[in-house]
């Protein structure tokens, strides 16, 4: 097949719970998709990826595959060093999968893939130095400098979620304490609401009833909706989240001085409830406040599809050369 820049490629989001694969065109449009649960063994995972690619390749003339991986990818993007929810450890995934599938394969960290998609086709299209913060159970982050993905020296950058913001603060699964994501994530919303409820800081009808009926039922989404329904503890929890978000983004901007920040991840669906407040805190807490331009802070445009779209586009630009 003649390889052209406008050829179709496949992007696969290799997440801890599901494999989501899409055929993506050169404008970032998803034209077909398939999804299956993520298998637990390396062998079954590779079989699952093979199956997804073959299913889509049977319906479309695809030329390359990009894998967006929730884990550490080495800086030449051929191997997965370690992924907490996947069975790959120091595995040369690109080579293995390419031999198996018969198409060129490129790997990328999932946050980098998503940021790349937003830069090419979405919320960051007019950005130059872009920070993406994907807020879900934790914080995934990516950085584009002059329109290029910044990976650091060893492919690990930037772990913004684990910057310590509270000495001896809340325990983090990474082994440290007081990491930013412990105060600014879906998980953090629940922890903060539980703390406020326990210390009786304000009246609560909705959340207090939920916790009374089922202590495990609180979620970030529930807290956001309760805040909209007027629950005072939920509202204060969202305010606290907005403050931590603004503070963290100010810290990040003191290092990177971006012109654009994209907020993605599950929590972004409630961004109308915290983004304006977060912008205020950001503008107040950044070094040199009032004497420097501020980054624009926006919500994701591509949402959950961003990782797949970005991986597909990276695969296309890596392997397909223009026929002109
Ligand atoms: Zn941490």
C-alpha cells in the first residue's frame, strides 16, 4: 500500500480496565471504534490488542498503530518500563506488537497522547507551551514545549500529581505524603467531603444521608451534583478543590510558564462548578501576580477519546510520509 499522510491509522487506549481502539483519519475524526476489557496476563493482553486491530483493519485500510499506555514508556517509545495496572514490565511492546500485527506500532504515555490530540485537534490547538492536567482518581499530566511533547531524560516527566503540597499530608499510593493529587482529584473530593462531614463543618442534607445509608457510596460525581443541589458541605468541598487546583496550577506555571492549560479527566465533566474559582486562585497565587500574562485555563474538547486520537496521530506522523 502507498503510505500517505492522509491515510488512516488506529489509536488504542490501553487502560487498566478497558482496551478502546479507534480508526482515526488525518483530521482527528474517529470513524470506527471497538472496545473490550483489558486482560490481566501479558499474553492475553497482546492477543486482545491483535484482535482489536484485526477487527478494525478488516473494515478500513489502516497503515499504522499507536498505543496510548497508562504507564511509564521509555523515551524512545518502544518499551513499557512499568505500568501499575498492566502486566508489562520492561517489555519491548512496539516490536512485539508490530511483528504480531504486521503494521508499524508506536507507544506513548496516555496523558502525552491526550495532550497531543488536544494540541492537534482540540482545546490546545492555538497553544504553544501547553500543560495538560487529567484529573480522575489521581492526576495525569503532560507538557508540550514549543509544540513538542516533553518527556524528560528518561520518559517519566512530568509527574505533577505527586508534587508534595502538604508536608506530612494525606498518604499517597506512590509512597509519599501530601501529594497534590491527594487534594485535587476525584478521590480527594471524597476524602475532603468525609473530613468536612466528620468535623461537622456546615450543614449537609444530601451527602450526610448518602453516607448514612452507604458509607462507600460517595463519589466525586455525586459530590459535584450535591453541590449543585445546594448541599453546603458539597459546595465547600468543591470550593476546597478549586483552591487546590488554582494553587497547583500556579505552582506548575511558576516552573513552566505555559500559555495554555487544559483540564481533562473525569472531573472535567463538572468543570463549570470549579473552573472560574480555580482561575481566580491561580491568578492570585502565581508569582508576580498582576505583572505577567496568565495562561488560559480550558476544559478538554476531545474528552475520553483524546488518548486514542493522539496515539493514532502520533503513529501517522511517525511512520507515514507524504507522497507529495
Ligand atoms: Zn504521590
